[in-house]
C-alpha cells in the first residue's frame, strides 16, 4: 500500500537523521545501558532512533562483546518485580481478570525490548540474524536460554501461517531471490545457475517457497519437487542434467526431494508442515492426474547412530547385523540388503528421549502424518550421502486419507505409520 510505504520511508528518514547526533553523544555508552533507556523513553521517534542505534552496535560488536551484552540482557531484563508482586498479591483463583494481570506482569522486559527493536524499519530480518548469533552463544552459556525463549516466543507469533505467502519460484523470479535459493539449498547443492535453471525452469520441476512481508525477498523455507511417472529409488536420476524430461501432464507422482530451512535464527519455528500441505493443494489444482505425493529423503543420522550402537555391548542392533557391520573396512557400505535392514531398524526403533523418531528428517515427516514407505540402498552417491547414511534414502508417502490419523497416532503415542515393506524389513533386522 502507498500509505504504508510512505510511513515506513518517513520513519526510516527520521531514524537516519537522528543517528548523527545520537552517534556523537552515545558513541561510548554501553549498549545494554541504552536498552534500559529505550524501555524508559516515551518518545516514539527517539525510541526508534535509539533502537536502531542499539541494533547497529550489537551487529558491529565483536562476538565476545555481543555475548556479554546478551548475558546482561538475560540477567537484567526479567519481569518487573514490583508489578509482579502486586499482581501476585491481588490474584484470586478463578478471577480471570486477575489471572490476565498476573500473566502480563510475569512477562520478561526483554520481550518488550525485542518488540521495540522490531519497530525499526527492516529490523525483523536483523533480529533473525541476531538470534542466530544468540543460538551459537547458548551452546556454551546455557544461561542465555531464557533470552532465546523470548525470541522464540515472539517469532512464533510474528511468523504464523497467516502472515506467510506461498510463491512458486521459476526462471522469471528476480535474480536476488534466485541467488538466495542457491545459497540456502541445504540438502542437494545447487552448482551454479545452469543447475538452478533445470530445477526451477524445466517443465517437470517445481520449486515453492514461503515468504514473510517483513522479509519479502528472503525465503524462509522452500521445497523442490520432481514430477515423475514412478516413485524414485535414487536421487541421481532426479538431479541429472541429461535426464529425460517429461511433459507435466504425463506425471503421476510428485516427489518432494529437497526441503531447506533458510535461517538458523528461525530454528524451532515450524513452517514445513504448512508448506507441504499447501504445495500439495497447489499441485492438485494444476495437475489433477497426480496420484501420489512422496518424498525422496536422506537419512542423516544413520551412520552416526550405528557407530554409537557398535560401541555398546547391548543395543538395538542384534548380533547378526553387528557381525556384518563390524567387518566393514573404512567407508565401505554394507551390502544393499543389510543396509536396507539397518535403515529400517534405525528409523523404527531408535527414539529420542522426548519421544518420536531419533532421525530429524523422519521425525519431521512422521509428525506431519506421512507413512514410512520404502528404503533404498545405493540411492545417494554424493560425499554427504555416503558420510551420513552409506547412500541410503527413503520415501515418505503422504496419503490424504491417512494423514490426520497418522499424525495423531505419532503425536499421542509415538506410533509410526509403516508400509508392509518397512515393517518386514524392521522385523527381519531385529532378528538375532
């Protein structure tokens, strides 16, 4: 809207015009002290200028200074104790209004600080990058986890499905967006513009991405799709530039072969389940002949899990498979039959402490209601594929008639929806 752009430009000019004076008068001031001033200010323009200056300082700080600032913000910007004590003293069980007052009084002031930062034009993307730095620091300083919870809580409301826009990416998409697709591809590397062109421009290929209005040229997550006649057993033929192209109307299968989350700073904010469901709807509307929606997915945790299991005397891997695996030399993969059994065993029996499949890709698709349908050996000969899973890949099937039932079973009891093929493989693998 023209009015929105006018207001945004006006604030941008105001913020910019104030930086000269602010920079001279506050150049040596600690950014965390300025954060206190920001929450105390009543002037919208002054607050906007100050928030932008603090963001600049945090972005330009050394990693050590930024980590120290994060630590102080986490420690100094908790709930307003006076307000919280008053809310506690007036709370009466069953009093809805009092419960609401207590809820708002308990909110950490750090959340108000993040909201103040987000009023700066273009700040949403900057805050996403800032959280990526915070996540790295949290690994070595668990005390920062509370501040990260504030970011995650606010991002969960800022990046809800209602704000997201699904776009198809093709060869006519602006170059800066296409460059981001190349950069963010996290599963199967895009080797330059020619490679990208066949992934987004060929008639039997599709690429869809979610965007947010505050980051209009920067995708949040995207999925690459191959339109095929049959369910694929390997990634090579899909990525092969010399493959035989088929007319879209001849396709019967839509293959989701790569899903990439684009921003570390949005970790824990789920987009993928919405993305797949909406893309299925888009494809069904355009190509009614499509009968099967399936993934061709990596198994990123397989080799690491096998290595850990082989270090324990009692584990999920039975003696028969242990003997075969112990005889492998170097990076030599197991024979195809053994690899398929081990893959099925890992995906169906290895669980995380909080419940659900240990493998992150499996956990994602099973949580979306997919069926673990097929396991393939010799499916990904890339260095990453061999390092992660000896080249094993799997298909997760999205069956509309079972998605909701599968999702509920997995979420409530951890039950995994399996094809008869995977069930038989897992049963065979478990035999001693």
